[in-house]
C-alpha cells in the first residue's frame, strides 16, 4: 500500500493518473483515513520488575508455565520507574541473561466524551515478549502468549470518559528460545479510535480477477 505521505494523484491529470491503478488510488485514500485514526501510544509508561524464584517453576519435577493473572495482585505493590517504549528489561541483566522474571507496565491516559461515546477503541501491540496480559481500568482485555507477533484488543467496553489506566503484565520464563529474545514490550504500541463502523486491522484485502482476458482495457466499476 502506498505511503500515506505520498501525494494523491489528480484524476483529471491523465499523465499523473496513468502512474497509478484505480485500485492503488483507493488504497491511498483508505490508508490516509486509517492513518489518522491511529495514535502512537509509546509515551509516559512506568515499569517494575519482579523476580521469579527458580524453584517455584517446578512441581514434582515438572515445569510450570505461569500466567499473567497469577501476578495481577502484585502489580499494586511494585515500585515503578519511567521507561521508554520500545523496552527490553533483559538487556540490563548482562551478568544474568535469561533471568526468570515478570515485567509490570502501567500508563495513565485521558479520553474525552467524543473519543468514548459511540466509538470503537482498541489497543495494538506490535510485539511483547512473551507471555502477556492486558488490563484496562482493572478489567482484563485479553492475553497473548506468542512473543513475536502483533496482537490487538477491543477495549471499547473497558474505557471511560476521563482518567483511564492500562496495565500490561509480561511473564518471562527460561528456557524458551535458542537466541537472544529480550523481554518486555519491545515494539511500538498503537491506540486506535474510530467510529463504531470501521475497517478491521489487517482484515481488508483487494483482489481483481478479469472475467474475460480479452477485455482488460474495459472500464471498471468498484463499490466499497
């Protein structure tokens, strides 16, 4: 899809319009609309780390996989410090890489009535390593186990006008990789605010199949 910063072709100019297919022109418009509804959400986060006792990760000799929910009550007792997203807490343990621990991320943010009422609100994480859960105003939005893929939660029913708080709990238990993985929110976070009717992220694709290969030069009619 063309970059949203690219100039929009003028349909009245044949020379300029010939450089774009009609489909690309539509995609530029959609990209600009979607681009304006997304906000980078990386600022003003605080973080705390809680060490996991190694012996607690086994029961009768079998490994235990903890969940973010098991550490939720500990979030309020932590001492937090300001950090920048993207963030990797493992890199600070140069003498003890792959240390078993839990990362707590919190952020407070405000929303106006116009952003809340009859609107779709979502939070999108490009990458969190690795076993993570997300809470909005004390209510769970969802969890994600795989550390390298993007995920998104609809939080429309969890947010409110005025002050809001997001909590992300990330559980790191070694061993889980053959290479340096890092730990934490290591990619961008995006806040999405759209009308109730919206295009699903990564859910719209355009494809064209001619009915007759002999008539590729005919006019096209496209309805969206």
